[in-house]
C-alpha cells in the first residue's frame, strides 16, 4: 500500500511539473496587487486590466499579440533561453503624449514591432524581431542588445538608437 501511495504521489508531481511547463502565464503587477492570467490570450487579458505604469511579466511560450497604447513594462524570459517568451504576430506601440510613463520591453521574441505616434523614450532591451519599424515622430526610441533579422525602418522625423544591436538591413528616411 505504501509503494502504491508513493508511486501515485510521484506520478502526480510529474504531471504537475509538466503542466506548469506548458502553461502560459501573464502576471500583472499593479502597485501591491498581483494578478495572474492564463492561456494564449493571457497577455491581452493582463494588458486590458493594466494601467499606465504597471508591469506585465510573461512566462515562456507564445502569446497572442496585443497593440500597446499604455506606458507599461513588458518582460519575458529572455530570447536565448531554451523556452523563450514570444509574441505571435506583429504588434504596434503608440503611447499618447499625455501618458507620463514610457513603454519598456525586455527579453521577448516577436515577428515585428511598430512604434507609432507621439511615443517618447520607448526602451527595448534584449529582444529579437523580424522587423522593427519606427514611424510618425517617435522620440528617442532605444534598442539595446537586440537582434532585428529582416530589417528596420525609421521615418517621419523619428529618432532612434540601436546600441550593440544586430540589424540585417536598415532604412532611414528623414530620421536621425
């Protein structure tokens, strides 16, 4: 009986560990409150509940994209991890001029990121994208230790810096 019980406990622990590795989790931190969202749309659900200045941490796995219109911080597990965080499909970031918080992103793989509008000081750290595009007078976009495999585009009097980054091809039109 004791062997059967121990075997059952071992199987239960293994199943729990396997489930935990495959579960997509977005953790929203708002002040002292922490809320967890689960599944493919966990990023969207956490974003919808977030306010400017909040932090969303993402587990490993592929999350459905959501367009960002709040100055939030978005963190993944890292692009060089065995199980990285990725955002499936391209997304845009357009933070209104009256939002005092900036958009920050770290450790995430994405198809493409498009920065628009009056966003100021967006900070992208240790991320990997196929495309990184900056449009419509975005000010002081900063990409640090990032990899852009297909290309980047900066236009419309935007300003951007790519520090210690790999960019396969880069197009610059009326930009600095």
